C-alpha cells in the first residue's frame, strides 16, 4: 500500500486526550485538509506523524512500513516533511542561500559548505527550478527580510520541497498572510508535484476549499467526519461546531 497509513492513533497529555483513535490515509496525489476548532489537536497530530511527539498507542506506516519508532530525522529521510517555519528562515541571507541549506542537508553536507556548494551546477540548477516553481526567480538574490510575508512563506515551502518529501504537511500555510497575498499560497499549493501527498491544516476556509479535494474534521482529538468540500460545507454538525463560529 502506497502512501501514509495512520491506524488507531492515540495521544494523551496527562488526562487530556488530544488524539482519539485517529485512522487516516494519505495516498500519492491526495490533497486533504485537516480542519477543526482551536485546540482540536491538529498540530499535535502533525507532531505525531513527524516524530516530534510519541503516540500513546497506534500505528504510523509509510508504504506499509512501520515508521512509528523512527526519529524525526529518519522520518524526513523516509519522505515525511512538515514545512519549515518562518522563524527558521535566515532572514539576513538571500532566498537562494536559504534554499541551498536543505539541499545540502539532503546530500548529507553541512551548512559550512554553503560557499563551496555555490560551485555545484546540479545543486544550483535545482535552486533555480525551485525559485521558478514558486515564482521567486526575481527574488533569488534578495534577503529574506526584504520579501513580503506571503513570499517568505513560499520560501519555507520551497525549502521543504527541496527535501523531496513524498508526504508534505502544511500547518497553517496562510497564517499571518494578508488576504491580498493569499492567492500566492493557494497557487503554490496547486502547483505542487502531482504525486506528492499533501495534508493542509488551515483556518482560512477559502484556501481550504480551493486546494483540498477531501476535508477531515477533527473535534476534541477525534475525527468527526471526512468528505468532499461540498459534503463538509453541507454538514450541519460541522457548521455548528466550526464553520459557523468562524463566519461570525
Ligand atoms: N506539549 C503539550 N503538553 C500538554 N498539552 C498540550 C501540549 N501540546 C498541546 N497541548 C494541548 O493539546 C490540545 C491540542 O492542541 P493543538 O495545538 O494540537 O491544537 P490545534 O488543533 O493545532 O489548535 P490551533 O487551531 O489553535 O492551532 C490543546 O488543548 C493544547 O493545549
Ligand atoms: Mg495548531
């Protein structure tokens, strides 16, 4: 079986259950969104998948292989990546220099080789391709802190993609992005490689409806329902629990 398979995943912090018997599949090419009220356990779920947190019980498999006991770094190598956070960007380095970092990491080189790697044509070609993919070609030599916030978030996404993941988790890719720049984010998600599995956690419902083919609703650590955007927007329970509150 190809892709990510999560089976009966549970996680508690003391008496607080934050993941309750979560079973979920991400096949190659899937575009799924995980939505739910604040504190529902969305970020916790992503931390369980990436290995930042250990589950209380349950299984996480990639292509049928149990990865539940792998370290964070081993899971990245296996193909699971969560976007770099804006706070991890080197703001005084250029976009091109930032992109060089995950490419060096993927090749097992260290950041100290950042200067020497400059002379590696294959690596530089990959950087140019990433810049083009995220419409950042004109900003390659700009320092990150000179970019619009939405573009900085694209740099995070490009850096994550440089690791060549097969499963990509985007936790609130549009958080803090002004609505005028929100199309930058949805266009970038739409342009991701077709065979990549993508899980998007996002409160911006316009973005969710634009990019997700399936929506999973998480409430108090448990999956309430999974359906198409049409099904979810027509679900009275979802409207009551979540969409209503956000549209008020
Ligand atoms: N390390 C931790 N120790 C104890 N409780 C935690 C820890 N991390 C998260 N929690 C609690 O687990 C619950 C789920 O939090 P989580 O951050 O996963 O929610 P979320 O769905 O991502 O919310 P948001 O939409 O606000 O980002 C919350 O009640 C939170 O306070
Ligand atoms: Mg969260």
